[in-house]
């Protein structure tokens, strides 16, 4: 039996995502692709700045109040704050007001 390359592509996070899996079992490949697509969707629900219902958008709107969020957002913010410290502030995810003032207030497709 030969391995079959299964693949799919879709739009998410403002870009085209492409997934591929290779195994002897086609059903296994398709399940792997489905799981990967589910993970990308979950990341978008947690991390998108342009989805008003995402965890990141809800956190930004909360302005200092407690908000329950997905661990993906907690992990991303922890890594981002570590990167800010490690780079002496050259990398800084806390610049939303400056981004909006510069006109980056919607996704690239709409700019």
C-alpha cells in the first residue's frame, strides 16, 4: 500500500492556510486534517483582533476587568510579554492604540 497525501486549504487569520498529511490510512489523514483545522479555528476564536467575539477582543474591551479566556490567549500573551522583556521593548504587543491611530484598525483584506 502506498501513502496518500491528503491536503486542504481555507481562509483563516487573514490569510490562506494550507494543511497536508501523509499516511497509509486515508481516513487517519483526513481526521488529522480535521483536527488541525479545528485547532486553527480555535486559535482564531481566541486570538483574532478583528473578531469582536474573540477572547482577545473581549479582553481589550474589558479595560482591566477580569475576563475568562482560552489558554491559547494566556500562552500567547505570556510569550509576547517575555519577548518584550527579552528584546528590551523592541517587540511589544501592547501597542493597540498606536496601531489603530496609524490606520491598522481592520484586517488586511479590508485595508
